[in-house]
């Protein structure tokens, strides 16, 4: 969505799934809130053109793995619409460093010098934050303004209309969001969050990346190449 409150460009398959949401009262209210915030001079991340990056990079029918994050990074230049990801040239956040550590332990992947996860998204890893925007320097500041209902629709649509997806739920927030997922249709992997506060309590050693690839192969879907390029 843009500063004039109209939806920004959205990938066609997702637009077909979500078109009806934009006219619902909660989304009209959400758009008005974001416009009000920006008009008042508050800085909102990610930039408007990148709010729907996760959906635009991973079409509905291309999604194979869904990683649920909470809300965007709230530091300058960090958030660009993909959970846990930052653009090249931005310091890799602690949670993502721990993700790279688990990738190395699980699959031998070498940690890159950047935190840009777009190559995962382009392979079918939907990097979905439950809340799509945040005010600068104010963590979770857009919690409860309507994004949760929007992302419920996304998860519900994937759950019902697709089969044999892998949902990766790190931390209690993601696990609550995943309560609607039909375990007979999809693989659900849960563990503590990769945050430094909780990673040692079960995130390390969860083997989610290799488990996801095994499941995809079992259901005749191409595995994800989790190894990121050293530089982007």
C-alpha cells in the first residue's frame, strides 16, 4: 500500500487470493492509520514499496516452505519486507546469525557476509512476518492494528488451498499463528525462537532445514538450496 492508502502492486496470484481483504473495514482502518502516521512525520518501516515483498517474491502457487516471523526490524535500513532478512550492506542481526549457525550445524552451509534472504524467497520460501510494518525504533508498535487478520487470511489460504507445505514456527508467537494449520496436509516444525534469549533452549539442533528438504523430496517437490551466496 502507498502513502495515499491504495494497495501497491501485488503479485497476481496473491492478489487473486487477497483482493477481498483490502475493502474490509479492518484493512481500510489499517491503511488510514499508516497514512496518518506518515502524515504526522513518523517513520514507518519497511518503505511502502517493500511492505509486500514476501508475497511479491514468492507467488502463492510457488510457496513450499513458510517461515513465520513476528514483526519487521525497527532499525534504520533493516526491514525490507522479508522476515529475518536485511538488505546487503546492513549488519546481520543476532537472530539471523543464530539461524546461520544452525544452518551450518544442520547442513554445513557457510554463513555469508550479508543477511539478504531473497534467494530463499525466490525458491519458494515465504518469509512472512505476522505484522508487516513497524514504527522506527518502536518494536511491535504496529501490533494489533489489523495486520494479524491479514496474515491469518494468508496462512488460512495456504492451509486450505495448498498441500504438502512446510511451516516453520519459531517461538510462541509463530506457534499461536500456526494453530490453524492442518497437520494432516502439511508438515509443521516448531522450536524456540532463534533470538539470543532463547536459541540455546531448543532452536540450536532443531534440524528444521534438513527436515524440510526431506519432506519436500518425499512429496516430489524440489528441495531448497539453503546455502546463500557469499556476497550479493
